[in-house]
C-alpha cells in the first residue's frame, strides 16, 4: 500500500485527471461531429436529393411541359400588357362616333347633329320663356347645342357599362357550367348571347358574328375590350386568349375570374356606400350659399341686390364663385375613387 501511495504522487494524479478530461471532451466532440466527418450526412442529403428527382421519363417530361407552359403564359402576359397599354392610349382619344356606339345608340353622325340642333332650339326657347333676356337665352341655346347632347351620350354610355358589369359575372358562370358539361367554348358563348341580359347578350352576339366571318375565337374575344373599354372585359379576353394558346383548365380559370368580377363589384358598391356621406355633405356645402342668397333676396332684396348692381359686388360674386369652384373640385377629388 505504501508503494502505491509513493507511486501516486500529485504530479501523476494531475496528469491522469487531465488525460481523463481530454478523453471525455474528445468523445463528446467525436459524437457530435462524427456524421459530418464520416460523410454520412452528405450521403443522406445526396440520397434524398436523388430520391426527390423524377424516376421516370414521363415525370421529367411532365416537368418540362409545366416549365414550358409557365414560360408561355409569362410571354402571353407580357404581350397582353403591351397591348393593354396601347389600348389605353387609344381609348383616351375616343371619337364621338365610337362613344355613340359604346352608348348603344343606333345613331349616325347626322342623327347626332339633328339632335344637337333640336336640343339647342328647345333650350333657347326655354331661356326666353323663363328669363326674357336674349343673352341668357343665347347662353341656354349654346349649352343645349354643345353641352346637353354630349352629356346625354356620356350618360347613356356610363349606364350601359354599369349594366354590362352587373351581368358579366352571370355570363361567365354560364360559360363555366357549359365547359364543365363538355360544350365547346364557342357554343357556350352562343348560349350567353341567347340567355344573358343586355348589353352582355349583344356584345357576345357580336363575338359569334365576328367568328362566323372567319376570325379565330381568341381574336373575336379580343375585340370585346375595344367595344367595352372596361378592365373586367379585358380580364375575360386575356383568360380566353391564354387558354386558346397555352391550354389549361378553362372552367377553373373562368370560375376564378367570376369570383374576381363579383369581388370587384362588391368593392365598388362598398366604396360607393362609404363615399355617399361625403358626397351628400359636398352637395349641401356647395348649395348652401345659393340657398342662403335666395332666402336673403326674399327677406331683404335691397340688401342682397348690392352684390348684383355695383361693380364691387360683382367682383365679390366672381371671387366667391371662383373659390367655390376650387373647393368643389377639391372635394370631388377627395371623394372620387378610381377603381
């Protein structure tokens, strides 16, 4: 025992403890980094990557077809974007004849001229009856000749576009059900031309008539946004054109389009409801000076006629009208939403 104690000196004991600590640390490091050092981790990653690859020629071909279709769709979207910019530039310079056609009026240019002359005469007579002043009557006649006919055409055009937006989702749903039932797209469009309400029926009837003349279905549908310059009509033309050139599930695409159209329609109504209060407030604020001026004229004519009979009063009225016009334009810009 005494010999063992003599052998286990403090120096030997310290070396033994240090060796044990080094072995323990080395074992821990080896257990942690052994997969990476042995290459098993890289082997497992490579095996998983190989397993994830298509194992057959059909799978590789399917992937190539998917990539080719994606590239084709991207090219089509770029082409349609260029066309859309050209159409927007063209639509900003719409002629009067095109506006009449878009309003759904079966008028020629001479019909519009006759309507303008008749409206001008009617406004001239009304101005003479109510004012008795020739200058005021001439102003009424000028507004009736140049202003009222164009306002009438623009109003009819806007009303027809709104009716088209209300009915287009229903027409798209008819096409979706027809395609799911196995009907060709051209036959589905004919069904919409017969069953849908105006003006969708008329526009789809023009598509079928254009196709009868020998034009392809994609080109015939592509002319729809030219007759009805709306984003929704352009969406429909893009979906049909891409399906005709790149293929794919038309029923699913049109079903998604129908949901988008109904969502946009709901959003427009929501915007209209939220802006109704602001529009009514703007109308009240804009009409209030005239209402107060009329009451003041009834209560004390001499007090209010100073503004009309003196030069200073006329300048004040002109300045007030100018600033009222500026305020109304500002309020109009605040409550009008381009959607």
